[in-house]
């Protein structure tokens, strides 16, 4: 019986908090701080400003939109440049290798 009296159960309130937070409060706080700093670095690299988040998100979307169309223009120019050579050669090869009628 003395062993049973020496074992102490953690308070129910502390157990509930630990379950709710997913770990000890101090460990969760440290993880949240580290993840917040990491996410902050990524968002700063994308050009987002925490004090004007709506305008920053709008600016990010516009830059991605413009970058997408710049990529399409870039791709279109190279397509045209290559097609000027490839398509006539393809047509000539098709005509040369076409089966001849009797």
C-alpha cells in the first residue's frame, strides 16, 4: 500500500491542457515561435508585409500573373523561332517519303 500512496497522478486540468495543445505548453510555444519565424522568412521572400497584408497579397498575385504571361510570351517566341525551321523540314520529309500512286 505505501507504493500506491507515493504515486501521484497529474492534475486533470494539466492533462487536458497538454492534450489540447498537443504537448507541454512550453514545448508547443517554442515550436510555434520557430514555425512562425520560418513562415515569416518565406513570406518576406515572397514580398509580403505583415502590416499591409491585403495589399501585399494583391501585389504577389499580380506578380505571379505577370510572370505567367511573360513565360507564355517567352515560350511562344521560341516556338515560332523553331517552327520556322522544323515545320518546313517536316513537310519536305513527308512529301519525299509519301507513297507514290501507280
